[in-house]
């Protein structure tokens, strides 16, 4: 199923599709795929045109992937604390500097689902 994500036209769609699949996976594959998605999201944040703290990739990391990671039985505590630190930073920035529409693009499930439905 994860091979379908390679057909996505953008990095955002690939991450959204991977996240959809993560929510349906069992533990052994979930563990490796979640770590891959975390590294992909962190690399995507490093692009020069992406705002530093409040951006779509950080939102996906903090609001979606972090919750999945917390449910896994054996997770590296260092990773948990790093994600918690990023979550605190994200929410603090959202409180003091509310995000604009360009920082958060809507997550259209219908566009992501076109790659799954054959």
C-alpha cells in the first residue's frame, strides 16, 4: 500500500497518503513507516520557503504523527521528547502568532484518495 504514495504529485500529498496508511497499519510495519514519515516531514520543513515553526509539515507532525507515536509500545524516549518539544514550540507560536491561510493549506482527503481508488 505504501508504494501507492510514490505516485503522489507533491510531497504534501505523499505525506498525507502515508499518514492515511499509518492509521490502518499494524505495529511491525507502523513502527518503521512512522519513523520514515517523521524524517520526511522534518526534511520538508528545512526548505527555505517554508516558515520556521508554524507550517503545514509541522502541523502534520505534531497533530497527527505524534499521536500515533505515543500509542506505540516501544518508542525511543529521546524521540518522544523531541516531538514533545516541537509540539510545545508549535502550539506556543500558534498562540502568540496565529497562523495565516498560507501557512495552513486545507488537507483535502478527496485528492489523496484518488491514488488509492483504482
